[in-house]
C-alpha cells in the first residue's frame, strides 16, 4: 500500500480543484485603419476613430525619385484642400510636389524628415510618412484608389 503525504489538507486541494475558474476579460478597441492611394502616388491611411489620415509618398514614387535629399512639409495647423500642394520632395534626380490626398487640417508633420530625408527611401509607407491630416470630409478618402486599383494604375504607366 502506498501512502501519500500531502503538504496541504485534502479538503483544501478539493476546494481549489472544484472552485469555479474565472477568466479575466479584457477588451481592446478595434481599429479599422485602411489605406488608399492617389494617381499622383501619395498614400493616406485613415483611422475613422480619430478622423486622422497619415499621408506619405508611395514606394513607386520614391523609386522614381531616387535618393531623396530634401523634404519640404506644410506648417502644422494649415488648412488644406484635396489636390493642394502641401510640400515638395527633392532628390538627386528631380523635384516633385506633394499633393494633399484629402482635405482637412495638418495636425502633425514628420519632423524626423528634416534631418533624415532618406527615410522616404527606406520606409516611404512606414516611418517615412509626411503629415497627419484631420479630415474635413471623410468621403474623399473613400473615393481614392484601393490597393488593387493603384497597382493597376502603376502597371499602366
């Protein structure tokens, strides 16, 4: 016969084993951020929860420009209309205007680009974003090209 010696009384073990297990519930906000494109090779990622669109140039645009050496950005708080020039990008090959893909107010600019313009080449659709715009008309975003339509546009050029 085998005898077990328990460190805790058997009644304590049974209470623990039979106790209802509760799971902590956690909720997180679900964000549906989507990206659209212009025929001028700008992108905007729109967060409908904050009504903010993050704007940049596409990978296609940075490849066409070559090594970026200077970026001119709009002033924070500036009001822009869709299609307005909001800055410029200069590279070793060319200079190109940046156009607002949506209307609104410039909430923030990527100040890192002043010291590191080459970030546009390294991460044009990531850390190389240009500005954040609080949209005045979110329907403008929906009218822009989705990824498939933008890809088809680039292939046709």
